[in-house]
C-alpha cells in the first residue's frame, strides 16, 4: 500500500481542495447508482451529473496542485490523502439510501452550487472564475433535474411522499455547513478571490422552500446544524467511500489506463 501524501494547505489551496472534494465525493456517490437507478433514462442522467462533477473536481485539483507547487497532482490529491485530509461537506458523503434521499441531497446541494458558481464567476482569481463559468452552466441543469424529481416524488404516491419527507428531515441538519466560513476563507473573501456564502443563504432558502412547497412537503423547524467536514471531521461514511474510491491507486500505485 502506498503512503498518504502531505499537502501544504495555504488558504487558497485549502479553499480549492474543499470545492474539489465536494465534487469528487458527490460524483462518486452518484456513480453508485449506475445500473441501479429506477429507469434507464435516470441511470444515464445520474451518470452524466457524476461526470460533470468529476470534471469540476479535476480542474480544481489541478489548480490546487499548481498553487501548492509541490510534487502533488490531481490523481495524488484525489486518491492519496487520508480521510481526515478531505474537506468536503458532510452532506455529500451521506449514503444514497433510497432514490428520494439521493434526490433530496442533490436538491440541497445543487440549489447552493448553482448560486455559488454563478457568484464565483466574479472572483478576482482568474482561474477560479474560469472554472466557475463552466461549472455554473452544468450546475443549473443539476438543479433543474433535482427540482423536477422532488416535485414528482413529493406530489406522487403516499409512499414516495413519505420517503421524500423523511429524507428532508434527516438531511436538513447538514445544510448549514454550506454557508459557514472560517478564518482561512475570510481573507480570500476580503480580497475578492472567494465569495461569502452567507450572502447566498436567503436565495437558497427561497428556492428550496418553493420546490418543497410545490411538492406538498415541509421543511423542518430547527436551526441546529451539523458541522465538521470542512475541518476534516467526517462521519463514518466517508472512510467506507474512500476505501472503494482509492482502492486501485492504493493497491497498484501509479496505475494508469
């Protein structure tokens, strides 16, 4: 087994890795539906969204490696870090569960990502702005797709309604982390390289509320939120995910297609 790499986490490297890890982890989760989705069309749709996210991850990992300036490159950053070195949102590592749970997770994140990438096109960092320009076009489709499914499931059968409502109540506490900022990010926000996600929260909530309301569902009445992913404190689920994601590179170091 190959050993873990070490990363010099300057604020810009850390910021970029956090977004790259979001895309990689969610992309992997969606890829788990390949061959198992409710219908062939949805199998293809989820696979395409996963591929979009993988593309985002590759660009972000490549940029993080360039900024860091060491011997790390995109494959090493994706496959050769320890679980505590990953900084993805806790929401995105949660298991797929049933189809309703996957769609609720996708709605919560896509509604945020669509706003986030559009705002990041104004970043003072030219590379991040360019990545955002490409990503926001794809995230708009991801959001539209998940909205249509939530409405269809919530306003569908009694069982689909119950499953979707249960997923909302279970995953809601993970949404607050999307809008949190630490000292490492605050400086990037002040110099214009990053945007303050807190400014997106009300618009995000409006989008979520409109979709959930149309789906005849309700949002939980609680303000408590789970934190930890951004600082490397994860649920037990990420370790299992990484054992699959990293298997080939860990077992056969340097393997390429």
